[in-house]
C-alpha cells in the first residue's frame, strides 16, 4: 500500500498551487474500503486563507460521503529532497478528529524516505468533543 500511496502523492503533487512558498505538498488518504483520496496544498495571497494538502484531502473525502473513522492512514509528500513535510498543528487536529488518534501519518519526500508516526504521538493533547 505504501508504494501505491507514494505514486499517487508524486503524481498529484504537480497540481499544488503554491506560488508564494514554492513548497509543493500533496497528501493521500487510504480509506478502509480501499479507496485512495488525494489533495494538494492551495495557497492564497492572504496566507491565512491557504489550505494544506492534508485538510484538502480529508475535506474532499467528507464531501464525497466518507465519515470520520472511514480512514486507515494518510501519506504527506513534498517533491523536495531536503525537507520532510510534517503536518502543522491545524492539520493534526483535523486528522485526529476525522481519522482517529491511533492512525498512521506517513511523511515522505522525493528521496523516497518514509517516516511513520501515530497521530497520538504527533498530537498527544488533541482537542476532543469532550473538551467542549
């Protein structure tokens, strides 16, 4: 599955709209039913309105009818070989709610290096509905 996800993130990375940072990021979610859903980062001149690849992919999946808990793992990729695209705090929060704390986050780059962590290790104090 990792190789299939890697090929998807490499293929869609060209669709990244990142004219300000020139940092292209793509993501691929593996759903429990075997479906792969991808997304890319989309920047905006008003930086706060930009959207990370991880959230793009997850929000796309939800808009397609998937529900929280329908996801197995997520891979995040940059086409650079000098950087690893770790998810930001906002993305980790969304990943924790929609995927679950026990799911794998795989980060990779053009060197074909894989670093795999559980969401809970990356965001040990996730905000949950119980915190409301």
